[in-house]
C-alpha cells in the first residue's frame, strides 16, 4: 500500500456501524466487533500515516438492505428508529458507497483515523 500511485495515496476504509458507539442488546457481539473496527482504524492510522496510507471507517446507520428488511417491515421496531432519525427515512446503500468513495479519494487526503457517521442524524438525536 505504501507504494500506491493513486492520487491521494493508499486508503483503507473499514465498515463500522452505529453499534460502534451505542449499545445493542439484540446483537452484542456485533457491536463489540464494530467498535473494534473503529479502534483498529485509529491505531493503523497512527502506525502507517507516515507511509502515505490512510485508515478510516464509515459507520452506517439504518440502511435499507436485505439484512435489515425484516426489521424495516416490522412497525414495532422501525417506527421508533424512524422517529429518532432526523431525516425520517432509512438510508440507501449508495449513500454508504458514496461515503467510502469520498474517504478513498484524493479529496480526503488529510483525513485518517476517523469514523464518518452516515446515519441520517440518528446517533445524536435523542
């Protein structure tokens, strides 16, 4: 990666989650793993930034996918999620892809060790 010829140098983007920052008693191991991804990106950024390698994460919010379809289709779960989400909708996979593309691009050359929340305003809207 340190020999990358890409504009902006090499970039690694990990997939985190809202559960990196908040408890999820439904799937506790998932949240622990995603929190570990955030810390790994910070540590790798500290270790390898001087070699031109950036490490970041994208923390996805409630995104409409095949995995989340069962929850989205159950109003007893999805209504509260949408109520808390400032944008009042589920996110789209393309919105996560766009965030990854940005962090991988030469427009993010001074960003490393960070986690970009893409959650429609869910995490900080209580």
